[in-house]
C-alpha cells in the first residue's frame, strides 16, 4: 500500500483531496435497498423495479449530509460494487491508430477483454454516464488537454476490476506493463491515476424472511468485509422485512451471517482508538418505517 498512501499524501498536501460523505447501499437483489433509499429521501413507499443501474441520492440524516448510492444487488450489478469503493482508478485513454492492422486490432480487443471494463468512444454522452464514478470534471479537463476528440475513437480502460484482489502496488506495475503493451498500437496515450471516492459507511441489507439466501448474502458480505479498500469503514447490517411472520430473529441473522462475535455494540461505543471496525446488526421493516432509524443513528456516530 506504500504507493497508494504516498499518492494520497501528495494529494492531501496539495489540498486537492476533497472528501465527499458517501454511503453505499449494498445487499442481494430484493433486499429492499431502493425502497429504503426512497423512504429516507421522501418518506414514501414506492414499488420499484429491480435496480439495473447505479443510482445516487443526496440525503441528510441528523446533521450529516450524505450521498447515498444504490448499486443494485443482482449478479451483474454486484460486479460494479468494487468500482464504488476503489481507492484508486488507473485509466488509459488512448486513440487507436487510424489504420490499425487486423493483428493490432485483435491485440486491442484482447487487452480490452483482460481489462473487463471497456468503453469505446467515450466522448459520447452515453458512455460518460458509465464512468460517473470518476469525477466528470477531471474527464472534461483531460479532454481539454487533448482537444482532438471530435470524430475520433477514444478508448477508455478502467483497470481496477480486472484484479480479484486489491493490492494496488501490483495494479500500478500491471498498469506500466499495459502502457507498454498498447503503446505501439496508439497514436497517443495517456495514463491517468484518479483517486476513488472515500466510502464513509456501508449499509448492507438482508432480507430476513428469505432464509434460503442467507448463505449467498453472507458470501457477499464476507467479501466486502475482507476487502482492504473498506477496512475500518463502518458497516450497518439491516435485517429487513421483519413485518413478515417467520422472518429471522436478530440472533438467527447474526448466526447465519457469521457475525455473532464480530458486532461492536449498539448505543454509544467509542472505537476511535481501537482500530476496530464499527459493525452492528439492526432489524427493521422499511414498509412499517421501523428499526432502520436506530441503525442510522448508531452509524452516524462513526462518520466524521
Ligand atoms: N414485507 C416487506 N417488503 C419489503 C420491505 N422492504 C422492501 N420490501 C419489498 O421487497 C421488494 C424488493 O425491494 P427493492 O427495494 O426493490 O429491493 P432492492 O434491494 O433494491 O433490489 P435490487 O434493485 O434488485 O437490488 C419490493 O417488493 C419491496 O416492496 C419491508 O420492510 N417489508
Ligand atoms: Mg433496487
């Protein structure tokens, strides 16, 4: 992590690193994330379609203003979760040579497969949406530096998702390799390193009635809890839908999520000097407007 810490240190010393309070709403599909987001936003209960694309809302809870991100919980949507808590993005922007030989085009395609997240012709407005997690101002200023974008094909690469682990020093080495690999295929090429957004808290929703999916929910939660980028980020686990008879109890949910010995206590618990991640389970029913308020109150004490 040396390179990342160094990078942040430089940004902070230049005053360029601006913190934006950000909460991620995560959890399996059908857990109730969008319902909660809209309940918090305008206290209305609305029936939603499964979330296809990440959405965000400005919210205020108590004295704190947040940007809450609802990322969707189905299998494909889960793949973008990481983009929202990545510490850094490494991005290649390059313009393909006007006359690419078939060989080099195939090589480019292979590169794009490797890198998974591949956006062609990103100067189009539509594609700009898919890179919303990167500060649009930065992208715009980049375009100004390289004004010759009209009518040409820019290739945008986001490195981060290709790596199943989060060792960013390694990412930088791979980035250098890729830089070399695509150099010969491009007219010009820019390698950019963007800071990702700092995540202030994660709200992880579980459908307490859907006991058959507890194992799947635990698997996703474990992956989040063990991700280095989220180390020390407070986790509020909401066991939702307790209005339905036979929904799991709090103890049952803790047990199935493997959290029996990991929660840090409700109420005011000072963890500032302990290096322990705040984590707690609250049961709730969004439709009955109960339970989640206590959870958010608990969480807000850990957000500066
Ligand atoms: N009984 C009950 N149903 C709820 C509650 N909260 C949400 N639901 C229902 O659960 C279903 C899924 O809710 P969503 O908010 O769309 O779930 P989601 O987590 O956003 O799902 P994806 O967008 O697919 O990730 C909807 O039919 C909601 O009405 C609750 O507290 N009790
Ligand atoms: Mg949704």
